[in-house]
C-alpha cells in the first residue's frame, strides 16, 4: 500500500509541475526564470540529435521523453528517471516523445559544487564506496521527495518577492536530496576535494577559461596535481574526449557564436579562438557541424529568421 501511495503522490506532483512548466513556457522553447540556475524547456515535436554542452546539472522531464548521447553512450530519460551531469560534458540531445497536444516539458537546475561540498561536510555524509571514475552523466530514479522539492522551487515563481530569501534554501535542500539519492556516490565523489573526479573538474574549468591558449597536457596535469597519463585516462572516462579534443570542441563552438552573434568572418573567428590556420579551422569546423563555417552560419540564420505570416484572402 505504501508503494502505491508513493506512486500516486509522485504522479500528482508530476502533473502539477507539468501544468506549471506548460504555463511558463507557452509560446516559447527554452525559458530562463527569475530563480538563479533554474530554466524550463518545451518541445512540441521530436527533434534529431543536436550538439550541446551540458553543465553540472540535473535535468528533470515531467512530460514526454528525451535522450542524451555522450560518445557511444545513450541516456534515455523521462518522468521516471532524471539525468544528472557531474561535469561539463559535450553531448547531443534529442527529444524522442513530444507533440503539440502533449509537449515534452521539463526543467534544468545547475548544480553548485561548493554547496555540495559544504553539505557533505556539514551532514557528515560518508564518502562514496566506489571511488572509480565513471562517465560524466548518469540516470537516477525520480522520487516523490525530489519532485515535491522541485515543485516548491517552481511555486516560488508565483511569489517573486520571496525568491531572493526562499529559493536558495530550497535549492540547498535539492542538493542534499541529490546527495542522498541513488546518484549520491557520483556526486559525493565530485564534491570530495582531491578525488579524481574533482581534479578533472578543475582541469575542465581551466580549459574553459583558457581555450584559446596553447595546450600542453603535462602542464595542465601538473596544474591539477595529476600525472599526464592519469589526466588523459580519467578525462576521457568522464567526457568521452581527450583534453585536446575538448579544447577543440570549446574553440569551435565559441567561433560559431562569434560568427553568429558578433558578425565575425571565419578567419577572424578562427584567430580569436586560437587557431593559426584558417584552412585547418574550416576543416575541423565542417567535421563537427557538418558544413563549412560560412554555409553553416547562413543556414542557422535562415532557420532562426521569423517566418512571415500570410494573410487570409
């Protein structure tokens, strides 16, 4: 009976969350919120895999279904399973279940690694039993407790004057709930200073801040207190890329942003992100995005342009 009660409770809370996200995202796709680090998404049709970078976060689908592809691994998640990313991971995301009458709805909450480290220390949470480095993503079971916490956070959007006081408290509770979920081991390891996961996270932070600089693996490894071979091995386990491939991914995505948003030409964007050869940049860009820089940017602008409305005769 208790299991049945939990199932009914979870379904009621999930439906309430779906109604709230549907209301806040009507007429839009992705939507940031006044609550820091909380965003909603809405898709009204299935989508093919699209390149993205997933920050340390938890992704909750309350209606529909999605799939995340990292290297050769696929993570399918829906209202029963949440996705957690423990590191900044390049990936491909696709919507597998959505329609105009029943859109795919959900939320993304960025994780604060400092809050997790504080909670691990404050609550005297035991260290993870399994200290081996795993991939940077995993699936966890959605529980009524976790859903109810997300609902309380979302409800604050209807009480904007309370957000600044109450949102940090609910977000802190959410971090605690995740640290006691079935993904506790992975997250506690990340929050443990000196663990391999924590050291790789520091290497990723450096690469994000210095993507345009020349990369010497030995120097990066020394910076994060790892051997070059250990850094390379654990980095690939977590991100499905080598540090050099990760830097290239960062450079190409930043170059794409510079061309799209700031109007730079391909050669200027290439030099700004650290390439010395525009021809090498063009080859690697086409390999990642499926088209040379100029053609890709023109295509993206065309897709983003509003469709002119036709008047009825």
